[in-house]
């Protein structure tokens, strides 16, 4: 299959495809939603008060660069979480609040990928499977998206260093997601440092998608900015993206940030001045309160860790199941994810996402294999009781 060359060539987004697959069929039981990664845990207890205290600010345009209170809260969190030195976490130079991280992950290519790279069309490398925003961003910027398999053989993380030198010479940027969506794999510090050294050698940027960084099983995942600081790498080499959607169960607040070198932040700010919009001020100030508080994050993580234990108990011993290290998805090797999704729906009412809806087949000359096709993605976002019910039903009809 030839890789898409234009934005209009992208296939239908994952969830409309899932609706088209399932809606002609009746569910085989009371529906259980396990397809969408929409956190359902309690909201931060102080959120309503923070929003109510600042409703008058809806009468003002928010600052394009983000409220100082929000930038300062984010910078403080980066220092606390990753041990960043102050000269790499200045709230006025290194932090850019986002209207949801999808805004930033898309805009990064438009703002930072050049029209030509060493005289050729630039390449943007991304994991396969992947968050679909990555490919759309590369194509919108005029770059070629290159889908690099992230399979069991590579630890469910892409091996960019194995790519041909000719491709790396025209690479302008790399998307790297850790903890990975959908597999829940975590890059250790050595993996991050290896990628940063590769980026230094070939002069490309790393767009580090770390939106699942606070949902983990045993230990907090290290981060790209942490690795870059330890290497004393060029601050412009890495742009890291974080979100309150997963960390604080606030997908509807649409609040995230990117952090990196001052030139990258200025480029993102310039693009927003022409084509974007900052978060409303009440939401920015509520977001600042969320970044300053860890108690609600700890409570939410404890719920996910309970659900990891439920998954181990119900699915342990099934060869389709590999326990994730982080994130809130299971990546089940069921042989044919689309067929399994239809079976789960028609026999048990469980709504899960075929892995092929998050991936691309390799080009025909490379065998045409789709690394997502054998898998089913299952979201652990509902209550523990509902998750247990859904996983028991999945095993009963698929194992």
C-alpha cells in the first residue's frame, strides 16, 4: 500500500470507522464502553471553585502566551517531576500552554518543520501504531510521514536508529510517545538518551508525547526533557507535550502544554498569533491549580493501579494479554482486531477499538504487514467493577 501523500488521502478517523463497523449490529449485552480513552475518574475537588472564582475573566481576551500563573505552575511541576534546572524551565522562555495537546502536536510540524531538508522533501518519523494527529500534522506541513513499526520485537517502541542513513539525513522531526499509546510501553532514560544522540547527529527535533506520564504501574516514567538535561543537549532538540486530560481526568478542559527551547516556544507562539486561540482565562487559572496539586493525581493513579490488578487477575494466563507498564490501555493480541471487535460487540456488548484503526500497513515492497491489525485496544477508564465485567466478557468470547 502506498503511503498517503496528501492530507486528503488520510483514512477516516478511528472512531467513525468503529461506529461504521458496529452500529449495523445489535450489542450482545448491556453496552460497556472500552474503546475511547476518555478518563472517567473524579474531577479535582477544587476545580469548580477555581472556575467560579474567575468567571469575570470570560470578559477579556486571554494572553496568547498563557497566563503567568499557569506558566509558573507548569515550570514548577517540571522541576519537581523531572528535576529540571531553572535554566531549562524558565516559565517565560521554555513553557507554552496549549488548548489541548492535540493543538500543540499538530502545530509543532507547521511551526518547526522546514519546507526542505538537505535539499529534499522532509521526513517526519512516527511510531506505528500512532496517535493519528501525527500523520495529519506531517502531511499538512508538506512533509512525508514515515511509519516506523513499534512491535513486540522492538519493545512496542519504534527503533529509529535502525533506519537508513539516507532517510535520517532528510528527517526533520520525530514523534515519540512514552508511555506509548496504545501499548503502554515506557522508554527508560537510556532509550531517550539514545534517541537524543541520534537527533543531535542528524539534526532533527524530537516531539515527545508524554500525555500518559502520570498513569503508571510501578514507577514514574522518565521524561525526554530529563534525559536532555542530563546530556546537556541543545535545548531546541526536544519539545515535550503534557496534558491535564489524562493526568487530572479533565479531557473537557482542553488544557495542556509544551516545553522546550526558547526558539521552539517562540515559533509555536508566532503560529498561534496567526492561526490559534489560547485557553480562556478561567480555565487557565483552574489548570494552574491542577498542576500545583498532586493529591488528586495520586488518588486517580491508585484507581488505575487497581484496574491493572483486575486485568492481571482476569486475563493472566491468556496468551493475548501482556500487562502494560503504564497508560490506561490494554493491547490484546487477538489475531484479527477488527473481527474481535465485532465479536466482542455482538456477543457481549463490549465496545473496543481494532488496532488497525490506529496503524498503517507497511509499503508493499516491505511486506505490507500492518502492525496494528492483530490487536484490540481496550480502555480501562470506567469504574473497577465495570472494567472487571468488561474484561470477563472479553475473555469469555475471545479466549
